C-alpha cells in the first residue's frame, strides 16, 4: 500500500489517534507531568483522543455519511 492510499484510507490517522490516547494514558497512570500538563489534563486528553477515534471509526462505517460527502 502506497503512502497516498494509506492516507486516503484513514489508517494512519486512526493509528495515530490511538497512539496519542495510549501515550497520554500511560503518562497519566504514572503521574508524569509533560510540558506542564498534570494527571487530570492527561486523562482528559486520553478520553478526547479515544472519543475522536471511536467517532472517526463510526463515521467511516456509516453509509449515510459516505453518501453526503
């Protein structure tokens, strides 16, 4: 699969969002402050990244959204 096909399929964005959610969760679980962000902010980022990833997956699988674009 070429880079263009990978970007068009959305696989790279999906993996990136899950990696960001995972990294922010690990940092929050170990109570590691990064760039001045505390545990509560990192947990918020974790939930946002996971929610965006779930919505991203649902929108790719929903036929009504594909026809409207």
